C-alpha cells in the first residue's frame, strides 16, 4: 500500500470505534424516550457498555493476531460488528440495546489492537508516534463530523437508522480490507497460542514499568475523553440549553484534539514524546485549576466551558498517541498480545474513570473540571515514577 493509503486505512479502522461511540450522541434523548429510559444519567450506559465490551475484547484479539495474523482477525470482527449493528437497530428494549452495544464493543475491540499492531509491525518509537498521530489526526475528524452526521440521519429516519449506517461503514472498511490490505505479520514471527507463551507475554507487558506505567497513564487521560463524550449531550443541551448548537459546540472541542494530533505529528520526531506529554500534563493541571476557580466563583457560562474544554482536549490529544508509543516500545516483539493487554488496561480504566465522573453529574460542570484536575495530577505522578523521578529527559525514544 502507498504510505498515504496506509495511514488512511489505519484511520478508517480506528474510525469504526469512534463512529460507534459518537454517531448516536444526538439520538440519546430519542432513544431514552422510545425505550422508556427513566433517568437521564442512565442514557450514559449506551456509551459505557460499549466501552466495556471494547476494553474486554482486546484481551482476546492480540494473541489471535499474533498466531493467525492481523488480516483474518480484522475481517472476522468487522463482519461481527456489522451483525451487531443490525441487532442494535432492531432492539425492542433498553436491555436488548445494551446487549447489542456490548457485542459491538467486543467486535470493535479488534480495531484498536490491530491498528496499533499493524503500525508497530513496520515502525517503532518516534516514527510510530508520528504515524499514529497522522492517523489520529484523520481519526479525530470523526468526533467533529459524527454528531452532525447523526443529527442529519435523524432528519431522514428514526434513531435505528443510525445503527444501520454504522454497520454500512464497517462493511466499507471490511471491503477495503479484503481488496487492498496485505498481511503485515510474516509467518516467521507468528507465535503459537499456549498458556506458557501467554503467561510470559502478559508477565512482560505487566511488569515492564514503561509498558504498564504508560498504559495506566493512557487509561486516565482516555477516561477524560469518555467523561466528556458521555456528558456532552446533558451539559450542552440540558444545562446550557444549547441543543440547536450541540453538534457545532461538540465539534469545536473535538477539533482541538485533531489539531493537537496534527501538531504532535509535526513535532514529536524533533522534540520527543516525553517533552511533549509532560508539558501537556502541566498545562492540563493549570487549566483545570483555573476552571474549578471559575466555577466556584459563579462565572461559568457556555463559552467559558467550551474554552476550558477545548484546551483540555488539546492537552489530552498531545498525550494519547505518545503514551501508546512509549508503552509499546519495550514490548514490540510481542506487539499483538502487548497491544491487547495495554488496550484492556487503558479502555477498562477509562470506563471506570469516565463513569465515575459522568455518574457524578448533577447539573453543573464541576465534576468534569475536578475530574480533569485529578487526572492531570495522577498521570503526572505516574510519569514521574516511571521515569525514575526525572522529567523532561529523553530516554527510550
């Protein structure tokens, strides 16, 4: 594949998951009304359950991809995602919808594992971070466009139509895979599935301080994204009464992450992953303190929230691809299994963090601002421990 097509393909694979999260955000209120969901906060489970499946499924796909190759695993799971989307579209109850969403998450889990493993098969370190940043730059267009697309789809049909479109996009990526994508893992590097091999791979991934440390750091920052996505409809529509501008305001915040990924792709090979992420964390902490102060003073408005949220998402965007690359660096020879374990940690940790913040929502942005402050402080402490008490120094990459 041409390098540009390769990056576009990786972004499309990642976008299956992004669409799975963001496309139905404008429809949450309609889903709640149609399926008789009593409490507004319960609508968040449509996002949360999906992410639980997304996190849990990653433990399976890495060993499978290391044994059978990346391509067959991706083909089977994309087909499964299409089927799960059809089930979601035909759900007659909230429980049935949650079951279909869990299955969607389980299938889409492969996209995270395989996107990282496919890129790692041909690159590492700063080069891998740059490739992932470019892919994420394209990938972050999805949160910008998805709510608007979801709103547009609602003009042509009920909320169920959104799930049919989601399945159609996964089918498109499946066709792309079948026609254009080669296998990136040669037979000589394939690892038989055995308890001994898995135990050794899991042990290495979980005991290497760079691997586990930056995986946990990624989970916390990702949790901030989950909290924002889960709460966005309630904050913009219910708290600030900006339902007519929801898609635009959501896009402004998501665009900040896309801009951060673009900036990272241009700077990471020159400045290094550590300088960029550690600077971003310090800025995130300062922003969060200022945001908490604004809320406490009673000065919070729609535009102050958008301002702080967009800048916070910029800082998180500067951390995501870099944390992933740093976590993968010492375990590249077991990229599939390591990506599974790291993805499980980052996704399940993110669900816990995001749900804790989201379920604390009581009509103000205070839980989100305090949550971001706690995330920034916790991640900075983790980075300090991982780096042996020395910050702003290049080490492995």
